[in-house]
């Protein structure tokens, strides 16, 4: 994996972002952390927007978003037409979000998931390819 992975969170996802950031760095994956940088309250749409603009300017890059539930930040990210953000709570969802939906952003809930499961979800997301074929026609219709 030589593409850069962008990470962003609000305060609800901050701790999980830090955990996943270390996990990716330990696995020699290039990352850029767009914040937030503490547990102080911030607004998740601001971070979704920041990440969406990075994805737009870096061809074929992936993003990881974190908030308390993953819901708000995925909603905000999906307002940008080039973003296909998948809120995943299982490895199976992460796998399908890549194979069938060509998701380019994964959203995780820092107050929902364990660190261990989150790492497994991230691994699956980053290592699964889009199957194209019939799924490409559907993704194009989004
Ligand atoms: C912040 O308290 C919380 O609402 C936010 O992290 C997220 O869960 C929103 O969907």
C-alpha cells in the first residue's frame, strides 16, 4: 500500500483516531492526520470537509473518519459527490463497502467500537479491492 491515508476526527473520535494512527504508522503506511488534536469539543462537519478536500486533490486516496458514533461525520462527508463514505461496525461491512461500493472513506465510531475490532475493520478496508463489473454500474448511478 503506497497511497496516503488521510485521517480526521472530532473529539468523540479523537482517541480511536490516535490508536489507528499508531497502528498504521507501525505498519509503515503513509498517513496525514488532519486533526482534531485533542479531546476539546469541535464540530465534526468541519473535519469531514477538510478530509473531503484532501481526497479530491489526491487521486485514489483513502480517508478514515472518526466521531463518537461515526454517523454524523459520515453524513457530512457524503455531502461531497466524490466521497463514498461507509460507516462500518464489522469486518464484513468493511469488506463489502470496498468490493461492492468502492468506498473511498471509512467512518468509525470511537464510542461504539473496540480498538481491536477497529484495527481489523481498517485492515480489511485498506486491503480489499473493488470488484467492478455490475457494481461499477451501480456506483456510477449514485
Ligand atoms: C459529539 O458529542 C458527537 O455527537 C459526535 O462525535 C458524533 O457522534 C456525531 O455523530
